[in-house]
C-alpha cells in the first residue's frame, strides 16, 4: 500500500484504502478461529497499510463486530474507516447446545436473525452494532442482502439511512449484495454513496460490467468489489474448490483452470490477476478481501503489489476469457 487512504466513496468524504478487510471470517465463517487469531489478522492488515474494515451483525451473530471493535480499540478513530450493515436484527433466545452452522458460522446459536428493513429496525441495528463495536459512529452503513425485501428497503430503510447520514451518525450509505439488478436500481434511483458488489465483477463473473458499473461511474457512485476470488475458486482452482459458497460446477471449474493456465504462462499467480482486475474499472474504489489469518492478509497484500504484465490481459481477451471491452489495468 502506498498511502493510508486512496479514494473517497461517491460524493462523501469517507476514505477507503485500495484493500478493505472483510471480517466474516472473524465471525467464525465455516470454521472457528480464536480471539488471538482474529486480533492478529486485524493487526496484520493494519501493519500492511489497510485502513478500511467491513463487518456485519450477520457475521457470527455479532462475533465479528465484537472482535473487530476490540482489535481496533485504542487506535485513533480518524485513522480508519469502518462499515457495518443493517437489515438483520439479532434477537436473543435460550436454546442451549444449538450452533449457527446452518447459516455458515461456527458459533453458538444464542440469537435469532430477524429481517427488519423498517426505519426503526435500521436505527436499532446501528445502535446495537455500535455497542458491539464499542464506537460512537459508523463511517459506512450498508443495507445487507435486501433481495426479498425491496419494498421496505427502498421506501423505509433507505430513507432512514439518508436521515442518519444527514444527522452525521454515518458518513456514507449504500447497499451490499450478491446481485447486480437491485444494486443498479439503488445507483439510479437513490442517492447512495457506495455499493458493495460481491462476486459479480471478477475474472469469472462479468455481469457487473453491463449495467451496474457503467451506471455507477455515470452517477459518481463508488463500487467496492467483494468476493473477487468467487469463494476461493480463483485463489486455488482444483477439485473440491468452491464457487459462490458451493462446490464449483464442472464447467466453471474448467474455465477457472483455463484462466490459471493463461495467467501462469506469464509467471503470475492467478490470485494476483484476480485482485488486480476489478479496480481497473473507474467506478471501483477498492477491493474487499476476506482473511482469517495474518498469513492470508500478507499474501493478499503481496500479490496486490505484484505487477501483472499487460500481456496477461491481452491473452485473456484473446482467448475469450474476458470481454474484449472490459477495462483492464
């Protein structure tokens, strides 16, 4: 990283670094990690110059927020940008012995997630997040996966976020999703600052290029590109690799193997190309990476710093693996 802050989100004054640390893994995504490992992961990101961090109540039923808050405690509040999400309220329940693995997190199921995109739900969600984080404000608040709640998201939750931004409770607002259609609507029909697009602007999935990213660029809305490894397939394609949180279908695995073959002909690891590709689009303000260990953070930073020859992109386009008109570094 060459500078602590590299871009601002939309028309806000909220800065982000080229890499944002996504902290689902701090909430024990799929498998548990220790408190010490979570703290060391955040420390490694900080040492590498990462100053943007993303979390959500959904991640480990609040565990990610608590761990991230503890790891950042004592650091100057103006030195980092923190985003969390709204849309799921955590309601305590007493069901001893249950776990949350059905939702992907290796934590005790001490709470139930309740979808709530009402204005009151937005405010309560942020209040609860601030308590877990030990902070008095969020830099960014995102509507989290409102796919099945469009009416409430646009007519109740979004106006609530607008008011909170005007009050200074949050600095920037937006939405985070795994699809492009509704995010495009947020870009064109509202005054969001940023959208977090997961898995739809990658070497494997180009769906973000045709509607969302051009609209965001035209409207001055920033895009954070998440899921750039498509659940790990682009980090290490091979038998058993996952794509969009499930085992990769044979045709997708085959395409990933072709991508790797082209990129490695130039002596570049595939994960380097996967990290370098998304921010080439002018709408993209940064890339969000997930990590569960200091080693994963250090690897991501190292490959982000590694140059990718222009011939890589020429060859990928020449073999039909990238659209000919896709912006590349």
